[in-house]
C-alpha cells in the first residue's frame, strides 16, 4: 500500500476528524506541546493510532519540510471520490450538485486555496483532470488548511467529456473567461450546477470552453487585467454563494433552463 506523510497541525487534525484516510502513525515533537497538538493526541488515542515522539530535526527529515508545526502523520493515499458520486448534491442527497471544475491548475497552493474556499461555501465537490493538473499532495492539504481532507474530490480523464456527461445528466455549466461579455454580478448564478476555473496563465482550454453552457467574466479595472486562479475562483464561488442566499431558486432557474434547452451546445 502506498503511503504519504501529511504535515502541519490543520492537515493532521482535519484528517483525524474526517476519518477518510488510514492513519498509521502520528509523529509529534518532543517537549511542551500546544493545545492544538494535545487535541491531535486525544484524537489519535481515541482511534488507537500509535504516536511517536521525535526531535524537531527528525520531524523535518520525516516530513521533508520546515513547516511541519511540530506534527506529521503517516497515512494512506488521498481518498478520491468516484465521478458518479458527483452527480448528486451530497451524501444521500437527491438535489442537483454545485461543482467546481478546475481545468489545468498546476500550482499546489492554488489548488489548496480553491479547495478551502469550496469547502467554506459548501460546494458539492471538486473535479480535476488526471493530466495537466497538480495532484492532492500533502502540500495541497497544508495550503488548504486541512480542508482537502473533507472535500469530495474526483479526478477525471477528460474534462471536456466530463462536462458533456454532466450536461447530459441535466447539469448546467458556466466557464469563467475574462473576455466574456456577461459578468458574474449580472448573471443569475442559480441557473448553474457547476463553474469551470481555468489554469494559471492561459485560463480554460478552448475545447473545454466550447462545451460550457455560458462564459462569464469577473469585472475588473486598473492596470492589471487578470486575477490569480485561486482568487478568481474565490470571487466566483462567493458570488454564487451570495446569490443562493439572497435570490429565489427553483422556478426562475427552471424557466431559464427551459428557454435555453434547444440552443444548448
């Protein structure tokens, strides 16, 4: 069985709380420990997970980083969710999902930040491609402050075909493109069941863009004409979240879907 080392207080704590991975051992620094580390020890004890006290230098060697915060964990691989589970709103839910699709995000810090925001706003899941994308590594878990351990993350072979499959199942997908005429602030985001955020630098790839139901932009002004991928994703997710809190759902969205059904790509 492949194993990996998670490091940092939040990733280790959230891994233990989520209970989705196999955790084989906890390594923790010698000496006086913080309240958060005490909580990790308590969780490990409750699950009968072995704990080994080590020197700081050994912890650096085990984790491969200086940013271990006094703790790391030997775990099983990241637990991906099967794509079929993305077609519903959540575990046991029959409602439509609201998904984050990430096309060619290669920076682990961006993936971590996007996953963290997705968890904060209650996205149903995150979809990434197998190629041209960073994997959910321990660095991503650290960058997400442990949110990666709670999110439903699916990895697919082909993002364009995935969007086609989602559309076939009745989901509506918006792509975020800075050249699009319509803004996320003027569009009814309740219509959509997923948003696509493109990779650093080039944005959404042309074939993926082609299969989106609608392209939307984020209004900007000033000398810089583009946002960091994780910032753009956060703006979009929170605007959708805001609209879902404030605007009526259901009838309006169904009517707009019906109007556009015949013209759908």
